[in-house]
């Protein structure tokens, strides 16, 4: 069994994943995402130096959000027989938060409320409907501005409007936990503590959080809704639990220390187990197809009688 790990760099998390993967897979290879060559010709080609990435049994791509669109194109070229813990469509759905949350809502997953506008005039209309404080962001930027009054909000929107940026408006999250999902389990959960008013993307300290069944279920639902078997699901606990964001390439070192759970080890074990299930699935599908064929023949013969 061979595993290819694709990443932007050999981060601490990627190094630990490689270390753990060598214990479970016969061959493990790390490939920097910006060194990959892709081609569409007589056959699809995906290569790095002299290595053909289509020859691996499993491929796990861990790339920053800015590479999600590229990852979608890359992973889409792989043969379906190759096991991928994060499916190609996952990257496309998670690339932009507004789209991500809208997809989750359509799939009956509770999410944070978010509004989007393309112009200051349209954004003013949103402000008249919202309760303050609010966070105002632009597409592609994680850092948001917390505004407490309509006057503050209009000032920020006017500044963003001059930059011709799409405007995102969302509620302030005051209490957030991050759940680390590795199908079929939620491995651990941490609560973030920070001095920043915008807790979603701010740096902070992490402490172990004891999940209840509702939070675990929501994290699994969110990850499954975008076809990702490995993810970090951020959930707001302000009132009813709601999904705030889904990260497909989460760091795991700090969370491992905070929770006492070796997340890289657990993730690799789930990838190994799920790969085996994936490998067995074609056999099972053939069995069910053969069984259906037999049933049809029996019913046909019975009808003839």
C-alpha cells in the first residue's frame, strides 16, 4: 500500500503525518504542490520529477485555501480507484466561506448566518437588517473588522467599496470550538481563547474541550456534506451549535498537545482503514450487482411460469 502526501511545505504536521504513515504504509512519498506537473492529452498525467502520482494507492492533499481550486483540478484527474480522504469536490466547496456555508445550509447543516454584497449600497441594506456588533470582511481576506454601530459599519464599507471588493457581513462569534474529524470519528475538540474580538481566524490558546453528542454529530455532518473524510470543523457555541468554517488542511500539533491525543497518528490510522474499505468496495459492488442480476432472472422465470 502506497501513500502520496501533497503539501505546500514540510510543516510540523506534515512531517508527523509522514512519520506515522511510514508505520502503516509500505511506501510514503511527500510531494510539494508547486512542483507538480499536470497534462491532458491521450491520457491524464500527474507527475513530480520522475514520479507518476497516478500510480499511488492513496493520495492525501493538504494545501492552503488559496490552492483549493488547483487541488480540485489536480485531484479530479486521478482515477477513482485511487483512494482520496478528501474528495476533489471538497476543495471546490470549501474554497470560499460564503459558498461553503450556503452549501451546508442546502444540505440541512446548521451554520452561522452570513450576508454578502457586491456594492456599498447593497451592503447598507444588509446593515439595516442586522443586529450589532457585526464583523465585516472582504472575499479572500480572513481578517475582519468588528463594528458596533451603523456609523462605524458604513465607514468601513465605504472604505472597502472604494477597493471594489465583495463585502461579507456576519455575526460575532464569542465562543468557538474546533472539532478534528477523521471518518468515522471526531478525534478531539479544542476551545480557542484569544484577546481578539474576531475569534474565527485569530491566533489564540487552545484548551481541551469535552464534546457533547450534538456537537460531534454536527461536525461529522458538516464534513460528510462536502465529502471530506479528514477536516477541522469550527463550531460556534453561541446558543445552538452552528458551523462557522471547515478547514481541509488543519494543523494538528498544537491541538494534539492541548488534548493529549496524537492526532497525526489517529488520522493516518483512519486513512489506512478507510483505504482498505475503499479497496474492498468494488468487490462488494460487483457482488450486489451479481445478486441483483440473479434476482431479476428468478423473477423473470417466475413470471414465465
